[in-house]
C-alpha cells in the first residue's frame, strides 16, 4: 500500500456571499448569491406564516471541515429585508494530523430596518481537531435586528472522544452603528484547562450561545426570557443535587441571560446555556429568540 497521503482538495479558501433586498410586495429576495466548492446555497424558502422572511440553507458537499480549510462567509441584509439563514447539518471538524487547523471568518451586515436570524447547526469537534472561528456582526442602527446562535459539543462522546479535540476557538463581536456592544472570546483548550470543571462545561456535553438585539428586547420580554431559563435551570439543579450522574439523562439546561445596551438605544441579550442534549439547548434558544419578537414558527424550524 502506498504511503502517499492524498491532499485535501478543499484545503484552500472557500467563499460564500449573500445579499438580500426587500421586494416590492414586501417579501425578501436574494440580490446576490455566490459560493465556491464545497459550499452551496439552496433556493430561498418562504413560510406561509412569515411570508416576508426568506429562509436560506447553506449546504456543503464536504464531509466536514478538514485541515487547511479556510471559509469566508459574508451575509448582507438590506433595508427592511428579513433573512433566516441556517446550516444543512451538524458541523463536523475532523481529526488533523499536522499542526494546522480549519478556520472560518464570518461577516454579517444588517441595514436599517433589516432582520437576520443566523442559526448554525451544532459543531462536533473530533479528536485531534483544531478550529478557529471569527464572527463580526454589524447593525446599521437601533432599528436593525439580529439573533445569532451557535452550539458546540464536547466531541463524539459515545466514541470516547469527550474533550479530545486539540483546540476550539469562536470569537464573536457585535457593533451597532460602529459602536461595539458585545464581544465574546470562547477558547476551549483541553491541554490548558479542565473543560469538565467549574467555569467550563461542568459535567455537561454541550455549550450554547445566543446574541439577540432589536426593538423586541424590552424589559418585559427580558423578564419572560429570564423566567424561561430560570425554570429550566432550577429543574437541572434539583437533578444534580439528587444524583450527579443523572444530569445528562434529563431534558434540562443550565444558564442565564444578560442585558446588552449601547448609546444608540439598542437593547439586546446575551444567553449562555449548558446541557447534555443539543436539541434541548436549541429549543430553549429558539424560545428566547421568539420572546424577543422573532417569528416563533420560523425559529423552531431552523
């Protein structure tokens, strides 16, 4: 058998670009769509319960992210347009033999009166994988809205790969009218930190984050979101007190929600949740986004 290793054919920058506008009838349409392999964009869908929204799914013909992959994603939502964007399936970050890794840079721009739901499927970092993600979200002013969600797992736990990845980084920055209002620097390095311990996953297998900004983030809806998460957290604590090992068999989550404010008057929330099933975390993130005014029926299908 030959010892020659086949090079990764997609080990080069990959680009995905989308620009949307609000059509004459009020529905959102794509003004520009461009993607290079292995990324693709499917034809926009329009829900009868939210006809003004365009739902776009980003697809990939690759089995996942490989060493050397570098993706550049840019999404621009025009004035008054409404775009829901999701990924095709769980993101797999494969084992990497060398010191390199995979990366993705994402730029999300929302014009005045625009709305963006950016809902990524959970990421599964395989043993020995390295990933670095950087996301910048620019809102034109206080009338622009965004809900950005991401979920990362501990790896393929059923295969004994719990926190066996080499490094996982996800940086998120949000600006409104050029003013920074939120920054998150998530660095998971099993060699440097006990990711099972306090301040990290605390015995859970999945970590979820949500940033939501817009006029719907009022004090009343904040209390509703906080109460929603509080109920889930109390249920999780009861289980942990009774039996530490039973935590991961229950459909509960732990976490909290924090207010975000800036000089422009924009209001928003930052949510962080821990759990042992991606579906539980995604369901609760969707409920929080719906509390902030995003269409509940649309969010639940992303």
